[in-house]
């Protein structure tokens, strides 16, 4: 712009100094073009109605986020060039669009953005920019308010996953039916004399034409407490093949399964700050767990053994402790084994760091050296030693690897 101003000033001085008609013609033409461009830019955003709507403010990895844009020209002059864009921290961002609107015209379009990464993201207000064809002037405006979007980790169904029953009465559903009314309605049967009217299942009754009553199982009362190991020193792999993402996905899936079974679920995460969710049940607890798992990162510095020792006081008889870790260090096995004498069930879910490194190398052609040891033979030896240590204390072990559904691995 400075160079243009210098050139225009030089032409103006030359025109008045020499009095040449050609130079005055250039001066008049410049004034006309610049003035017209200024007016065109100033009118570019007047009488313009714009907005956008987000289909949902939360979702899971694998779903799609839909954003609907609408622009309408309420004026009598056309809008020759409008650039519409939503700044966003979502992976891949929201694509912008350049459009033109005639007098009274309206344009709407839909953008589908796949959610590929968990986390907390933000969509900024809608930005609209216009200008003149020569690039002399520019006008912009922000429309609406920014919104926060939470992407939860992917939850996989675990049809064969069963938590070990704690050694207390009522810790698992009994195979025989109960005359008590509980939240676990399992089957229906024909009505018999003596059945209460509040046990009638009206939909099956209407479908079959005969009175059907509900049968119940005893409610499962054993709680589950998850320990998610996010110590940065033991992580391996990158992206979706990393131990972090697999561990978070396993924690989300197990928590979802336990809450569906009407268990109370607690969660401890040894990230940069120790995160703790007391055991609770229901949809509200499910939302709290998903929001926490959407934000966690592998930035902790507390070893898993220390985390287990610090959380022993929160576990009570009848609970099940589930440890999810990529650590091949056997020091955390003894604190976990000590819980069994207190009537606490234990399960170890180990995310194989060597498999994560191999998957990362195959997908991206390289990766960070495995925290379990850069030498694959060393990592394999440590994995076998960990298996033997868990088997010595008769602790159940599940191994999670990339590129296989959790429903097959956690069985």
C-alpha cells in the first residue's frame, strides 16, 4: 500500500507540474477506480444476514459433526465476492467458501466434518470477508458466538467382557429370578395368579394378546475402579496406534460396560495432575468419565506403582480394581496383588507397547523408540516376565494390541 501511495503521489505531482492531459487522465481514472473500490467494499457487508448452526456440541470419535451455513442478501445491490470461513481448532478445520449473492438471494450449505481425534475443541465466530477486485480495500465482520465442542473417545462394545465378582453377597446377578422389583428386568412370562399388577409388561401384552409380566434379576452392586496409567515414560507409538489412545479407548469401553451393568465406577488418572472421580453410577457419572477421558494426555510423571499405593485407601471390600497400563515394569504387580486379601477383585489390562511401535512403523514408516525398550527382544522379554509375575499371583491379564477390536481382545 505504501508503494501504491508513493506512485499515486508521484503521478499527481507530475500531472500538475507538466500539465500533460494524459497524466490528468490517469489521475482522474485512479480517483474513479479507488473511489469506486472503496464504495464497493463499504457496501459489501451491508444488508447481509448470516449465521451458522452446529448439529451437536459433543460426539464420539468416528461420528460426524454437521455445520449448516446460511447467508442472505437483504439489499438491492449484489454481493460480488464474499469469503466465509469458521476458524476452528478441530483436526482438519472447517472448510471455507467463496460465494456471490444477487439482490434478495440466499445461499445455504452443509459441511460434514468427521471427528477423528478426542479432545476439547472450539469453533470461533463465523468470519465474513469481502473486498474490491483490485485488492485496494478489505472489510470483514464476525457473526455469532464461538462454541466449544467435546469429542469423546470411541466406545467399543464388549459383549464377552465380565468383571470378576467380588467376594460379597450381591456382587453379581444371581441366575435365579427374584420376587423383588429391581432395575434389571430380564425376561417376561405369562401372568400367573398372585402376580402384582405393577409387574405387567404392557408392550408384550399388547403384542401377544396375553397378559405378560416382567421377571427381574438381583441388582449388581459390586463397584469398579479404573486406574489409567498415563505416565509419559512408559508410552509408545503415535496417533491411533499409540498406547495412550488404546488405553483411553479401553478405559472408556470398560467404564461404559460397567455403567450399563448398573455398577458404580470410579476413575484415577496419573496425568500431569492426578485426576480422581469418586465411584458413582448412572448417566451423570458416564458423562463425567467421558469428559475426563476426552481431555487427558500422556504427560504424567508418577509411576503406576506409586499411583496404586496412593489409591488403596479409596478401595473397599467388594470392589474390582482394573489397571490399564502399557508399563512392563513388574513393580506395580505386588500392590495390585495385595488387594485380593481385602476382598477386592483385580484385573490387569496391558497395552502392548511393542505392538504399538510395530503398528506405528508400518503405518507411518517410523516412530518414537518404545518406552519399554528400544530393543524388541528386550521388550518381549519384559512382557513375558510381566505375564509370569501376574500368573504367580493369579491375577487376570488382558493384552490390548492395535488393529483388533476390543470386543475380541477383552473376552
